[in-house]
């Protein structure tokens, strides 16, 4: 029998009594969907599954993104992406390798694909190698953070929108882009406060991609975003997942924010495979937009 045990405050629950090697039944998938929406992050321990079983499980929750490049995976499954500090043979990558530079971007607080007009719905991740020290994934509950905000700040940010831009991240990390590359990279405008289908509101923060608040100067934008991030990442809003081998976790990308804690990439192997569940709706503003 499937059971759910809360791991933190409003965020995070461990699921027991389920073997992901076996296809999910409809009732199981419906119950998991309900609890995923409720807890934001679901944790499944000791799941020795293949890439194909990983994909089959994730597909029960929506359409999946596919990838055209193997991305370090020896046996390529198009729905699987790999995040690793090793090459295909399992050797640690040099610390100055471009793949390591990209890996370190996960150490920044972010929401996946916030630079898209329709960001991804969620991610299902599993651990193949776990760092002995560091490498935890921390999640922030952006619903609880918004609800706890003082009323004056809620009023202040209501209606504000921010530009999310992948090219901005590249530039901030010292990358150099040609004009045609900038033109091809995605960008989107999203509200600072997101409205969800059940009526909840959440902060929508993804700092590495947030170029500025629409109509504000860069300095004023930076000051407000820094203030909101300091608020949203207080310990009372966080859930820290300490990875164990063969863990599977899935998170709701609509109302959680996450980051990976730093670890020594030259000493500790950390390899995770993931599947991305595509978004189904745009980021809606705090109040419904009146229809013409």
C-alpha cells in the first residue's frame, strides 16, 4: 500500500510502498498527482530503475521533453538528460571543463526554464552516483513565502513583471554571445506573483534568468529581487534533500524553487538522470486578466 510521510513543513513527502519498476495503475497515478500537487516534492527511496522505466513513470504525469544530444549518456534515451561531473567512461571531468561550468549553475537558486513562455511543469530526477559531501538539493516553498509576506510588500509587487532571459544568464557568467545567438535564445515576461488553478498565489523568482523588472532600472530591479530572494530562502520555507543512491525525486516546478549545494567536483562523483515534464499553462498573473 502506498503511503506518504511529510518530510518538512508544507514542502516534501516520502512515498513508500511503491516499486517504480512496475507500471503505475491509474489509481496510483491519480493519487501521486494529488500528493505531488500538495507537497511540491515527492521522494522515492531505493528505486533501482532503468532509463526506460524512469521515462515510463514520468510519462504518467504529462508530455515529456526530448533531447537531440546524448549529453554524456552511453545508451541514449531521448527523454533522458544527464547532469554529471564525469565523462561517459566515469572519469571525473577537469575542473575547467565547460560542462563543469554549466554544472555549477545549478548551485544558484532557480526555477527550471523560467526563460520560456511556458516553463516546464516538473522534473523527475534519480541518483546514479551521490557525492559524499555536499550535492544536496534544496527546495523553497514559494507559496508559503508569498503568504507570509507583509501586506505592504504584497501590494508593492502586485502587477509587476520581470524579463527572464537565457542570454542574460550567459552574459552574467562571463559568456560571449554573437547577435544572432542572442536573437535565437528564449526570453519571456512573467509576473512576480503567480496565480495557480486552485487559487493559491506564489512568488515567481528565478534570479539567474531575471534580467530586470519591466519598467524599472537595473539597480532598482536588483534591489527588489535581492529583498524577495532573502525572504523566500529563509529556513522556514525550505526542504533539503540529502541524496542516497537510487533515490528518485519529483518536484512541482510551478511553485517551488531549487538549488544544489556546492560539492568538490574534483573529488566526488555526482551523476543524476532526469526527465522533464513539459508545461501545460503559462505563468498567470496574481489577478485574472479581464477579457475584452
